[in-house]
C-alpha cells in the first residue's frame, strides 16, 4: 500500500467554505481511479501546534505505485491540483507531499 500525504498552506483570503469545496471535489474522484483505496481530508486540530502554517491536508491510500500514477495522471486530479496550487501560499511552495 502507498499512502499519499499532502499538507497545504492556504492563502489567507481562501475561505473555509472554499476549502470545504476543494476537499469535496477531491472526494469525488473516489471510484474513478483503480487502486485508490481511501481518502481522508481536513484541518489540523493538533494540540502540539507544530503545523508551521500547514493547517489543512489530505491522505489518499493506493494499492500500489501504479494506482498512484493513475491518480496523478487523471484529468480530475490535474484540474483539482491546479486549483489547490492557486489557493496555496506561493503556489506549489504552499504544498508539501510525502509518499
């Protein structure tokens, strides 16, 4: 299994409703990519408060690297990725990925 972790620093003018809409769009890809097992998303509520500005994130579990690549190549992921980049501080600088 491959766990794809994405942390986001949204620009200050991005509203909670807009973030909710982005995450709802993310969840809509479920069932469209073979090998995509699960998606979770949300805002950090950590009592440690060590987020360093990365207050939102999501985790997508895949059966294998081939499934992750299919997700990366999927047109809905590409479109959402562009919107997430536009909503993040400094574009891609405001996004941290870890697999």
